[in-house]
C-alpha cells in the first residue's frame, strides 16, 4: 500500500514509525515530514499541510492508496472531504466532524444534546452580553475562544477583572483573530485530568491504552501550558476501574450522537476528561492523535497500525483486534529554553549517535542545515523508551537525554511522577 502521512511534528514521527513496521506498506510519503522521518520515508517539504489542493493533486499523481492526516488544521479545512471526493481513502474525519475540535460552541452543543457529561456553559458572540453573562458563574470560571487557537484559547479566570480583560482581548482586540470572536463561558471543574484516545469509524469505538500528558512547562505542573512536555502510558493515576464508566457515560453516547447527527467519523478521537469521585466530564474533543501522547502509545502497540487505520477508514474497525504490550512507555520532550514563549532556533544538535538501541527518538522541531542537524522549534526532540515499569522507563529516557546536547536544551525532570 502506498501511504501518505500529513504533518511534521513528534506525533507524525511516531505515526510514521508505527506505519513503517507494517508489512502492508510499500511506500511512505510524508507532507512535509522532518529530518527524522526522512531517514526512512520520502518527505515532500515544499507542500504545506494547509494546501489542500496541492495535497490532493499529490495523492492523485502518486497513486496514493491511503492518507493519514495528523494535525487538526487540515482536517478543519476539509482535507479529508476533498481526498474522499477524489476517490481516496483517509484516516481523519471530514470537516463537519472535525468541528468537534474546530468550534468549541459546536462541540459543547453536541455534548449537551447527546447527554455527554460536560461543564455547564453559555455561548456568546457579543462582548456586552458575555460580560453580563459572567454573573451566572462562580470564580474561577473558564473562558474559551470558539475557534482553533493553537493551545492559547482557554483562560481560567480567577476573578472578574481577569475575566473582563480576557473577553476584551478575545472579542474586541482580536488577539486570537477570528477564533475569539465567539466565546463560551463555562463552570470550572476540579478533579484530575486525563486523556482518552480511541479509534473510531463511527460504528465501533476502541479505546487505546491509557496515557498521561504533562502540559505545564515546569516540574510539579507549574508555569504556563505548553503543547505537552512528555507523556507516560499507562497513566499512573488512572486505574482500569474507570473503563466501564467511560464506555457507558462518554463513548456510547458519543457514537450515538455521531449517528443521530449524521456525522461521518473515521479516525482518532482524543477526549480530554476531568475525573472526580468516579465520574468523568468532557473538557474537550480533539479530532486527531495527541502530541506527545501518541509517542508513548505507539511504543505499546503490538498490532499493525496501518491495518488498524485502514480498517477504520473503510468502516471495518470491528473486525480488528488491537493488542498492546504491558510495559510502561515514557516520552520526554527536549525543548528550547524559553518555550512556550520566545526561544532561539538553529542550535546544533549532537549526541544522537551515542544512544542505546532501546531508545526511540522522534523528531519534532528539527531541521537539516547543510548536513548539520539543528533545532527548529519549541519542542525539538522526543526521547522515548519502554520499561518493565515506570522507574525503568524513566531511567532509560533520562539517561539518554543527558547524552543529547544543544544550546538551551530544557526538559522536565518529573515526567510520569506528577
Ligand atoms: P481545553 O482545550 O478545552 O481542553 O482546555 C485546555 C485546558 O484548560 C484543559 O486541559 C484543562 O486543564 C483546562 N480546562 C478547560 N476547561 C476546564 C474546566 N471547565 N474546568 C477546569 N479546567 C478546564
Ligand atoms: N497533548 C495535547 C494535545 O495534543 O492537544
């Protein structure tokens, strides 16, 4: 099978690593890919993930059998719709379903109508009405920009002053451009957060192994949110005792809701949850794999990733058996100092040749500059390993991380612990 993968981050590196192992794969193309992926696949770096027409043209001219879309932006732009129209099979939902991530108002309305537990909320597209609506909630409350905002669209306001400033910035000043012209205000939920990733073809839904992401930049979950500083699977804070609750309260109503609304969904659904007293509420839906959750998950997958994805795309997911190993996987993000604020790029990366075989490196923000590997983003590399237990996996990735050098290298020291 000739496969095309869309994206360039650590998540896509992990997906590419999984696809590469499949005996069904004949050729793997990646748009645009990265230097790590280019070691074993053909990267087409002159097409951007937003360039839907060019991607479709590429798929047609290269006889691509199957496309896997990594990031949310092309999904929300309708890349899957266009590929399907061109007769291609795709893993990744069509635009109407991608709005579960692309519009918070759409996703909250979906949850409300299909009785999926979530925080109480109201939706506003007028600033004065939004300010007036603040009185319906206690503090802290949560303000969310409706549209895609690359992780910057959610503010937890501790007091009225912060809430009004946030609404003003999003709705009047346009700091998030169009994404903030509509907002939702919702109640603050406490509990512990976890992510649930599932394969679904709209009929069958199969949860993946549990995983935990570490969102904040500093140890002890302090400091600003990032895209994710590391991940661990299984999630050390979530026992199997929640499996049935999650299936009954969240996943079954989710599938029923897709059907009732005639939403075609073939891909990964990544559900952000808040859990308290044995009950779960949905914080958000993402219509794609998580980054860096995927990096840990892929290391635990024993079955053929390409087969699972392809069967999902042709609505035969129920026939696939998905097997996982019982090891612990840890993924540590090596970031550029300053991230998630401003940081420098172009630092030479060394030491990747000194690592043991059991370490898996996924490139995230790197580039090749005249044969020299350099940093090219906030999250630079993912250092990953499987271990017999959490301590073993942590020991391996932290020992490996010491051998990799670049100016401004920063990582959390407590992945898997906090
Ligand atoms: P979201 O993009 O909606 O998942 O929000 C990003 C982050 O904001 C989540 O991972 C939570 O840490 C936090 N968050 C979002 N909604 C709420 C809520 N209703 N109560 C508490 N924290 C929230
Ligand atoms: N790690 C969080 C995300 O991928 O959205």
